[in-house]
């Protein structure tokens, strides 16, 4: 049998990419340039997001299911799978509420073949984080039961109104599930109730997990079921669930799931003497007054404990706008266009000057996302290094750090904002209008 | 999160390590240079006076710590411009000669020592702290360039003269600048503590709502307080910006005393602020304006797809922004009003009691 491949190694080694093969010394025998390019390539890989304005389910109801079984005591993730999962879960809770302020979250644990409620479906991040911290002191034990956990999640999401999304995210470290009945039936009911399940596997791909994700996400299991490669990948897979999911065609066309919600915008009061709040019965100074029943609550967003009106601030709504109006991807600029501008528009970082002859090494980037545009893909492949990125609408040039910052944190283009009428639709309403029109066009 | 959106009024300062107090700080000053905004102030304060005060303020900021840094960005009607530092200039080597061009009133007033009459060693010039001079000269020169390059067509929007400036652009730019200086790779965490001071005269920012909100949330994430020094009418968005990020909002009632406001309220940096009693805003308008009639509402209706706010359920049953057709059943539920049953209704139910009831006072009972 011929086991030798063309490269000289064994055939099964062909698919392995060795990072040390990619790196080559430059003319002076130094690695600095190559390392810098690798760092750049890593950043660039993260740059390209899906910027199609999609209709998204902004009001989310998500159940996070944690595997607390024996398999989580494995030490392949540092310090253990168990501790790392809890750390990432805490981070997930923080990020989730930062990006989805008017959404709800609940946590369920799988242990000893049972599903345990860790924290109730609710909108207060500190409660969830407290519950997760308490889990740290416990030890993982027994086998997990996917069916029990899914049934419990289904029960918790049962009352969710039709305008909210129902989602389950499972961190699954085991390779088995210890179920009392037929899990396929459970999956069927989940599908009927429009519950979407995402799974992050810590060990290896499990057929039933793939099946669950495929059936509850209209046949799409590639983007919803992922098995981690390392700690960093684990974090990425888990935090990907923070972005609100795109509404599915089936749901929006049926005009189900779209309706108006009555909400109260309370006014803040400042008091000289403390009084009790209606939500926690604590003595506090100041708070918010429900516009309907005039009861005092201490924190927002919440539901009025007296009349049940959803109380939010307009700033909470504004937090979700960037999901609806994503910033466009910026294009990489090649050396021919790059020479005119010497520093970044926003942070004044001097750009690298064009070398007379460009010594260039190919830096291959594996696992680039599916949303990469053709130009971006070619830019990545060539490892183009003018270090300049251009916003397609305002034509200003930016450095890579500003690119990352603008897309990941700020969601604004400094160039477009700094030009009068550059982003002609800087009016929130008009911009929404356009993005929504595109959305409708996209969906129909 | 509650602290974020104004639930707790006093900004929470949770990083009280001794080490951090030693950190130098970066001040990014955003100066609103809208000509109309400055021209229509009452009581009047001219841009010259304001800039004079601001330069003293920046100098005192730089004087507090040797490694303190400053940046000045002008937010103009049609562009934004770095007044200091200027891209492409190297500040490590100070030019021996002053670069300020003589001629305009402003520069003569502000920096008398900046006049280089072929004699680069006037006593004032030599005695001035180098860093101060660099900043002052750069700001004055760039401001002059900016204002002399502004024509009337620049301040017109749709044929109408407006005092709008690009605060959102200036905020975005300054955050990116802060991101580079503070977030720069360093083993020992951040090497600078940054804050933003906005000196604003314009009143209407409604068209920049979403970008300004994005900036506010980014600033909050980066723990950068946005201080607002407001001349003229109050602006709701800037109030929210200061409140959300834990900055100081100050409305100048006597703009001519600007220097005093600046020195007392805005000079202390983040580490010092928790020991001071700073001016706070007692009431901020957090209510929302509806998209349909621009009315301020306290109970509104929100489209769950695009989060647009209505003061009443739309008549045609679909969202005006995203064209989503709402579920008619749910809509009917929202429109339902409490039913007040008058005496005429119960008579069909209980015919026997009719005579008794008609004599009695009208019987108001809640409907089913």
C-alpha cells in the first residue's frame, strides 16, 4: 500500500498544517516581519463579518444548558473543562445582556442524568452570574441527559410570546446522553414550538447533537453545531450566540412573531429621603416611577411588579440598533492607491511607507469565515500589507486597529460620521428604513 | 448594566487601586466650532474667549503630570479636524521658530509671545513651557486654517443655515484615537487613563442619534467618561452621554466665566473624582420620542422587528419603518379599552331588575 504522499510524509499528515512550515525568514534572516504579518492576518481574519442587514429576533429568550457530568472533569482545557465552561458562561451572560438588553436568559445544568435549574429565566445578569459562581464550588458528577435538559428548557420557554425567539445553547462535554425516553420525539416537539438549539461540543462530534441542531434550525447544522479546537475557539463558538439570530423566512411570512409591544419609559426620580422599591423591598434613594401605576422600581429594564408593564429606557433600545444596521466591511487598499495618505484618518497612526520592492511571503489563513467577500479573500491570500483599509462609502483610509475597533466595539465609521451628508442616512429612522427595505427585499 | 443606563445616579468607580492613581491621563477635547452656534450665544461668549480659556485648561492639564497627554479635535459643520496633534508633524523636536502666522486678531490676542518678529528669543517665548507652546500654537494655527477655509455654503444644509456640527464624527474619531493610545499593547494593562471633554454650543443633534448612541456605548465599554461643557441650550443626547459614561455634565449659566467652570469641574481626572463632590444632573429626560408624531411618550408601542417607537398602534396595522404587518389579533388586544358598562347594557341581561335600576344611580360596572 502506498502510504507516502507527495510531500514526503504520510498521506494522513497532508491535511495537517504546521505553523512552522508557513513561516519563512526574510532576506535579513529575521522573523519579525513574518510574525507581524501573521498577527495582521489573524486580525484580518476576524475582520469580515456578515453585514447583510437581516431581520433579527431582537427580543430573545435563551436557555443556557451546561454539562455538569463526570466528563467535564477532564483536564484537556485549563484548569478543567468544568471551570473553564463556567468562566466562559459568565462571560457569555455579560456579553449577552450587553448586546441584548431587553432579552431574557435562564440556565440549566445536566448532572446525574437529571436536569437541574441553575437560574430562572430572567433579565438580571447579576443573578445569573451569582448562580454560576455558586456552581464553581460543586463537583461534576454522573451522566448528562440531553432529553431531560431539552424538556426542561422547553417548559421554561413555553410561555414565551410569539414575538420573542426561543433558543437553547448547550455546552456539551460528553459523548453520550442518558435519556429516559425517545429523544427524537422531544426534538420533534422542539421543532414544532420553534425552539432553536445550538450546541458547542467540547470533545468530539456526536451524531445526536448534530441531529438536534439540524432539525431545529431548518436543516442547518454547520453554523449551529461546533466542536471546539482549543480554548480560544471555544470562546468564539459560545460568544457567537450573543448575536441575535436572523428571523427565519417561514416565521416572518406567516406574520406570526411580529407585533407591537406596549412598553413604559419611566422617568427617574431623585429623592432626599430613601423609600422602598416595589421590586426588592429595599430602601433606596431615587429610582424609576412606572408611568402607568406610579410604583417605584430600582433598576431597569424590568417588568413592573404591580401592573406588569415592561419598563425600559430608550437607551436600551438604542443598544440593539447596531444589529439592525451593521457597519459595512472595509476594503483593503493595495500599494498603488495607498501612497497618497500617510496616516490613519481616525487615530493618526502613521501608515507604513511603501517599500520599493515588496518582499512578500504567503501567509495562509485557514478556516476563513464563509462571509468573506471575494476581494477580501484575495487580500488575505496575498497577505497584502499596505496596512490601509478603506471605507467604501466615505473613501477614508484607516489602520487595522481602527478597523477592528470600529466594527467590533463602536459600530460607527469615523469617516462617514465626519463628513456632512457622507452617510446621508445618518438619521436613525431613515437608516432603519433603508436597512429594513433591504431586509424585506432579501427575505422575499 | 443598571449603572450604565442611569439607574444609579452616582457613577460607580470600582477601580480604586493605588497603582492606577499614578497613571497619566489623556484628555481629548472636542470643540464645537459651528459658526452659527458661537454667533448666536446670549449671554455672548466669543470663540476667542472660549479658546483662550480652553488653552489655559489644557495647559493646566498638561502641567498636572509630566506624561499627561492632550488632543484637540474640532467638530465643524462639514468636517472634523485634529487641531492637535496634527498628522505628519513630529512633536518630539520643537521647531525653534514659532509657526504661528501673524495677522489675525485671534492669534495676536491669544499668544502674544507667538509672534516671531524675526527674533526667536523673546523673553516670553523662552520662558514658556515647551509643551504648552506646542499645543497652543498648533491649536491656534489649525483653528485659523479651519475657520478661514469655511464659506457660507459649508454651513448650509438643504438651503437652510444650521448650527449642526458633527459631534458623532468627532466622538468616533476621539474614541479611535483613545483606543490606539490606551489599548496599545502593554504588559501592565492600560498606560493611560483617558477622558473626553465636549465643549458644545449646538442644540440640535437629533439626526445623529444612532451614531452618538453607539459612541456612548463604546465609551462606556472602554471606561472613558464623556464630560460635557454645554453653552447655550441643553441637549438631551449629551446629557445621556455624560450620565451613561459617568462624566460630568455642566451647563454654563455664565459662559464668560468659562475658565472657572473648566478648572473646578473638569480638571480632576477619573481617579480624583471619587473624592470630590461633582456637579450632577438631577433629572435627565430618558423618555422616548415616538417615530410617528415626534411626541414624547412615557407609554409607547414598540415594533419588535425594528424597535421603532409609536405613541399609538398604527392605524393600518403595519410598521411604518419596516413594513412589518402586525398580528391583527395582538393589535386588537392592544387597542382594547376598558369597557364602561352603562345602564342600557345590563337591561338586556336582567329584565326583571330594570325598574329598580332605572331609579337608582347609574350602575357602572367593569365589563367582562
